[in-house]
C-alpha cells in the first residue's frame, strides 16, 4: 500500500504532541557504560493523523492510494453498520431483542480497524463491534441471535478467525496478545487486531498485554476507541491525560493517535500497523478519537449524566457524511448513490431479521445447560424442579 504522510495535528488548535522533556542543564557527554546517565530523555513524538477533515476536505499531501472499489466497499460497510444499528435499537424497544450496545458515529473506527485484515489474521473485539464483525463474515442474523441471548449466536462462523466479543472489559486483550505471541514464535506472518474502550484502558490486563506485546514483539495492533465515555464516566474522570496514545511510548509500543471519524486515516494507520506487525516489527497502539453519540447500551439513559449539547458538534463530524460527500465530489459515487445504498442496506437488514425470526426459537429446557461440565447437586435439583414445572405447563 503506497501511503506516506507526515505528523499532522488533529486540528489547527491542537499541535502535534512533543513528549520530549527539556534538559535542566546543558547536554553533557554520555557517562561510561553502566553508570547512571543524568541527561534528559527525549521520548519522541506521538503522531496524529487526519486525512479527511470534518468538512470532507482531503489533505492533498496525504492522499492515500486505495482503489475506488475498496473505498466504495468501506462506505457501504459503514452504511450497513448504521442500518443494522438503527434496526437493532428499534427491535430492542419493541421487545424483540435483548440488551444491545449501539455504535452510531463510530463506524469509521470500526470498519477501518478490520479493513486490512485477511482471513488468516485474527480479530478480538469488545461488544460494540458489530460493524467490524459483519465485515469479518458474521451474518447479521447470527449477530441478532447472539444479542437476543441465544448461545448459538456466540461462536465465530466457520473459517472466521475471530474471538467471540468480550463483555468483561479489557479481559480479551491478554488472550489476543497471547495469540500474537504464539504467531511470533511460530513465525506465522499474520497479525491480531484487538479493540477496547477508553474505560477498559484502565484495566490492569491491558497494561500487562502492552508490556508482553512489546517485550515479545508480538504482531498485535491495539485499538483504543476513545469515545469519551465509559458508561457515565467521562474521560476526564478516567485518565489523568487525555492523550491515551502516549501510554504506548512508556511500554516501547509504537503509538499513533488517529481521527477515528475519518475512515481514510483509520484505513491508513491500521494498514501500516498491520504491515509492521506482519513484518515482525512488533505491536502498535492506535488511539482512535471518536465519540459515543448514543446510549452506552439500551439499558442506559445518558440524559441523566451528560448534557446532550455536547453531542451536537459531533453530528457534523459524522464519519459517513464526511466520507460520502468526498466520494461524490470526486466522482467515485453518483449523487443518488448514497440513498440507493442506504435503501439496499435497509433491505438486507430486514431480510436478516426475517431469517433471525424464523430460526431463533427459545429452548426453555436448556436454561440450565452450558453452565457447568458437571452440574452441582443443588443446581441439578433446581433444574429437575424447573423441568417438572415446564411439564405441568405443557412447555416443550
Ligand atoms: C471488568 C468489568 N468491569 C465492569 C464492567 C461494566 N461495564 C460494562 S461497559 C463499561 C464501560 C466501558 O467503557 P469503555 O471501555 O470506554 O468502552 P465503551 O463502552 O465506551 O465502548 C463498564 C464499566 C464490565 N463489563 N467489566
């Protein structure tokens, strides 16, 4: 992939971060080996990348070299993700779906992180990743089955190298790193992408994973989706520095901060990070700056803990709108294509819903199954009593 860019500020008001410390004294010559070196340490820079700004304008100096087909494919994937999102929310509100975690506004972040993966690479997502899962080959009816609480929906489809999504935040980051360490030892030239939120980044397991990955040069790309909120906890109460990418520097993990609502920047940064990993050059931490526009989950009401006016500016940063306007302006899409694609995606989601409805049948007799390999006696007694009740009610 021919991409090249220089360090770029996220906005005109936010310069690139220079993490170097200023020496207290004039630089002195290095001391003999083994002695404490009193000279200040230059930690270098954390690169920030935006290619398509929120007005849909391309930074011409950073024009990436993606094929028009790839660009149209990722655009459609983002539109499909949003259609699925809206339908799932409606189904949940109609009592047809279990608890669901919407992803509206984070589509570029999602699709961009799996875009460079091939079938032999691995993806380990957290729960807000359905757009990426669809891209990876999960059918939408399978995801509906999963979110409706049927265990049949959880295993990855045949031939898809994904882990089931993780709800215990941060817990999947170590296993994903372990897979990458195994790849490195087996000289397997593939990579692992693992995503987690700004809240999950406070979990000890994530720190351990970064450290293991750095020491072992594991081919793993850590994607921290910094969407500003961990349920009701804003980033300012979560972290002492809002520059989460800088944490990579301390571990010796290559780090970059990306505009997570810019699909071109996400594709570029992820493409490069995956290539570095596959070349054996070790892990990358990608901090994708985005915003949780909607509910944490359908069990959440953000109006009780945040002023909805903070959502407003993010509407104009919509990753789909910005990308679509550029695609149309550059002749890669016709002006009517956006609506046509939206209608086709909506149709696709409705067809998936129909398949989900005809497949998903509750199996009350299995309510106690899949918990223990050998069920404890007290639970077995409860199970028998429950089955007798179902018999009395004539439930199959
Ligand atoms: C270990 C653990 N602690 C607490 C929870 C409850 N919980 C679910 S989501 C969440 C916030 C996660 O926020 P973040 O990591 O920023 O991801 P986001 O939901 O914003 O995508 C918490 C605390 C959990 N799932 N796992």
